[in-house]
């Protein structure tokens, strides 16, 4: 028996209703009964577009992919969409492309497409460094060899590493990775604690950080990564690898996101040297210039000096004397003073400062992503309308947070020592480890050490 449509005299086929997916049928009925949703959808779509623009060009490319997929799904709905018209189309498209957000950009999950064994580089990992080591560090390494052209020498206390692998259910994957030749376990002695003095590396000669550093010194690995005691890592690097010629103090350089998602800014020093002299900051600028040019592929990096004003006469004595040094230097392009609001503007490629100021800046940035998301979440309207609006914005807000999340950037470079060293956050887990190892691979594969080795007397200009 044919059913009568209450809004039309035309009879509908009985199987038309049964072919409707239940979720879509409910949406159509709900939107028919709630005319006010039309305006809400328009405003939510505009908000989603604005958030997408903030997220960067990555969103636009994914939007086209998602739109095509959504169009296919909508068209397959058949007669369900006949009466719903364009309103249902505009509503269903964002709901459909939410699961496809993983297709956007060059995220961590997109590296493992076609990795040739001949392209894999050896990296030494301090498996005992970090607040949660060795389990999450091992998990990150196992993920990294699947996604990046790497081979890993994992250094740690054997019993603790195997116990952690068993507790986290990584035994089978660990054995498979070792048998494939992508990971090698190297035994070490008692590790350096996060609360110990940096000089303890002289006594604990077989600590994991020292063993990992020796692998780089012997040429058995091209880079070293540790999320452990940063002071101990720096001391071990200086004692075992040595400083580059002309560099008095190594600096920790961190990559900060900017308005352009494809162009980060290198900030150094962010914690290695609390008190600096003008010649130290001059050397930091030389190191940052070479790294930015070789690894970030910027033909002429713009160097900035972090200061309280753009004018050359602004700042304390350290800033004034450093400005004179940088302004006279002909080996790089000094773009002038950089105010705090300009660090993330994209107007500078390298920003130099003392370690105290840089570390405060780094820790502040780490909190921005989570705070921003919490504020926006609190400001969204509640109730039925709030839930609909949140459905449109949730994915965009998550991508914004992802761009500001320190775990996505993973680690910082220790520049100025005779080897590639990446320092991870003490609270690093698997995602941070993968990101840091990507950074180590990038530095190792671009031959940055060859150019750094040519840096002879960076401190020849004195004040």
C-alpha cells in the first residue's frame, strides 16, 4: 500500500522510507520542525570558515577533499534530500567531513607512505630520559620508525625497558621492529635523574645520556635525542662532543609557530644560558642563521633581537650592546629589534635572546593552546543551539590547538656543540617523541653540521 506524504498528494514508494539512513532521516525531520536552525547554520558555517582561515591553508585543501566526499554521501541519500533542499545540504556537509579531518595537511600520520631502507638514518635515543621514561619514549620510537626514515639505537637499562614494553603491550611490536633492523637496544648503567645536578654525568659515565652521546661521537648515529635532564644533556654534549670553534656557549633553539603554518620561527636561547654577554647573543644569531638557511630552507633568514621596542635606542645594556654587534655583522641579515608581539608574526625567521627571557617565552607559549581552547569552549552558547554550533567549530578549534601544542613540535635543538642534539620536554610522551625525532632527522639529512663546522671565529667582534 502506498503512503501519502502529508505535504504532497504524490504517493511515495514504501521502500523509500526504509532506504533512508536513520540518522539522516532524523536530521531532516528535526530541521523541518525547527525553522530557526537555518540562521543558526549560517552563523555556525561563517564561524567555521573564520576558524578555518586561522588554521591556515591546510584547511582549504582539506575542505575541498571533504566537500567532494560529502557531496557523494549527500547525493547517495536519494529521495531523502529532495524535500530537504539546499538547507540539508549545507548542514550535512560539515557533519560528514568531520571524520575526514585526518586527511588534512602533512600530519604525523602521513609520513609512513613509502620509506626505503636505504634512506633510513641512525639516531641515538636516551631511553631513560624524561618523567615517564622508558615506556612512552619506547612507544614513540616504535611509531617513529614506521613513519620516518629512521633507525634507532635505543639506550636504556635493559630490565626496565623490557618491563615497560610488557606493561604497555609493546613486546610483539618491539620484537618485530628489532628483527626488521629498525631498532637496536643498547644497555646502559644507572640513568641521570631529573632532579640531579648536571655535573653528575662525570660520575655516571655509563648513564644512558652518555652512552647515546658516545654513539654520535663514534659516528654510529647522526643525532641524539633525550627528554631527560636538560642540564645533564648539555653537560654531556660539551664534555663528549665538544663545542664548535668560535662558540663560547651552546644555545637551545626552539621552533615557534607563526601565522604561516609552513614557516616557523627559530628562537634561541630558550634555557641554556640564564646570563648572557653581547657576544653570546651574536654567536646565537650566527648559529640560528645557518640552521634556518640549511634546514628550514630560507634563502636569507631575517634575524631579530628580542627587545621592548623597535628603536635602536631601546632596551637594557645587554640589548643595546648586542644591537651594535648584530648591526655590524655582514654574515647575515639583521632585521632589527623584535618586540614580543612580533615573535609569532612571521616577520622574523630567527629571534635571539638570553636564556632566561627565552625560557619564559617558551613556557608561556606552551599554555596558549589549551587556554585558548578553554576560553572559546566557555564562550560557546549552551543548549541545543550550542551543541549544533560546537559541532561545526570543534574540529577547527582542535586544529588551532594542535598548531600551538608544544607536543606537536616535540623538541628543541642544542646548537653550538659538535653534533646534532635534540632536547625533549621532560613530560614528553609518544607524540612528542615522534615530533622530536622528525626534527632530528631533518637536521641530520640536510648536512647542517658541515656548514656549522665552517664557523670559525664567531666571537671575533667584541664589545
